[in-house]
C-alpha cells in the first residue's frame, strides 16, 4: 500500500510532486501561507515587468522619459518609497501570519511532541496533563478538522519541521521548544521533511503525516496507548520464523537502541519499533515498508542511507534477517 502511494522513492518523492505541495494546501493553516506565496510571486512578476519596461525606456524611450528616469525623483519613488512600502507591508503580513501558526497553547488543544534526531523524527503523543500517552517515530497521525499543536524539539542540531500541505515550516532548536499548529481538512497521507540542513543524510530525513476522520483517529490512538494490553489472541500470522526473529533481535543487541513495548528491548537511541509493522515507511520516510525493504534496511542500512546511526548487520544470514523482519512485521 505504501508503495502505491509513494512510489519507490518513498515519501521524499511525493513531496516534490506536481503541483508543488506548498501551492496545494489541505487545511486552514497552510492556506494563508499559499496565499502569501502567490502574492509574493505576483509582486515579483510585476516588479520584474516594471524594471524591464524601465530598462527599455532608458535605452530606446523618448528623450523626455529618459531624463525623468535618470532624475532624483525616480530614485526617491522607485528606489526608496516603493520598496520600503511594499517590503514593510509584506514583513508585517508575514510576521502576523507566522505568529498565528505558533501562538501559545490554549490548554485544551491536542498536543504532539516531535523531536528532530539525526536523521529521523521521534513522535510522542501527549495527554491533557502533558504526560506521554503514546510513542512512535517517523509518522504523525492527526484528526481531521481539529487544530493540533506540535511541540517541536531537537535532540542534537537544528532541524526544521515541514509538512507543506498542512502548515508552515518551523525550526527545531536544541534546548528550546517551538510551537507549530497543523490542521487537515480531509483524510490523507501527506509528505513531510526536515527542511534545515543537519549534516550527513539530511536529504534522507522525512516522515508521513496521516490524517483520519475523528472517530477513526480515536480508535487509532486507543490502540497505541502506552500500557494498553497487547492484542489478545494469536499475533498476526506472517511468513517466516518470527519466534526465531525475536530471539535474534534480542541477541543481536537491537534492543540497546530500539524499544519494543512488552519486551526487554528498551533502547532510546533509535526509533521506537513497537508499531513498526504498521509503519508506512522505513529509514525516516525513504522506503516503503515491506519484507524486502525491511531485510535490506537491517542488513545494509549504511548503503541505503549512508552515514545514518544504525550499523549494517551484514554478518546476519539471509535467513536470520528474514526471521527478524518477520517478527518486526508482527509488531503492529
Ligand atoms: Cu535536516
């Protein structure tokens, strides 16, 4: 399913589709940003046209006009008054618009904390009291028709959070919490990226925002709550040998960096894998999630995303990688 949606290039391919996502808003916070973008483009075109016309007049125009263009009045009007007026108006508009995207939390709004890590996104869903109620990574689920406040943080360097269809762009700054509101007016899957160069494989740092109708969202979140009993009955049946995979996962040290709720794996250096089986992508948005890509990622993530902070497990055999992938697929 993820494959159909994002092609083989993962979410980063979807983000650069046509029309460009910043000109295709899907919610009330993105729409004014798009309007501002169109106004900027229009003003740019008008100014370019004026300058081309003035250049032509200065070259070929009637003597009287040429003299006016070279005069002091032209400098005052065209060189000082016009740019000062237009740029000040745009600055005020831009500042007011961005402030409305990140005004203080009102207390009742839904909150999600997103932490930029080199080179993936940690996602913590917060309850009304600010406690973490669900943990995930590289995917952000939102209800349709309700503003959601993101508390943006960074674990290391400056990153920037951007889902162009749903809101503006906001930096994630170490030691600070910045706020950004998102809202979607329809269910869908929207590509997001880190929009601030953060070293190494920055260009391969993305995520998916998934928007659900409110009732579906409530059900989705209920299934993800920390401490919820693991689903009763048989785990999802998958091909391969998930029991062996679980053993290999624990023995290979994966749990030093990854958490899988309900097991002894509780590492924090890498993405939470508790729900990996239902993740749309792997490697922070760069690959669709299925058995083949999962095996490829575990065995050789350094070829797929050079410089990322997970070692390649090329010492595991194909059968062992398949077993680990089978177990992770069951973690939904
Ligand atoms: Cu980055």
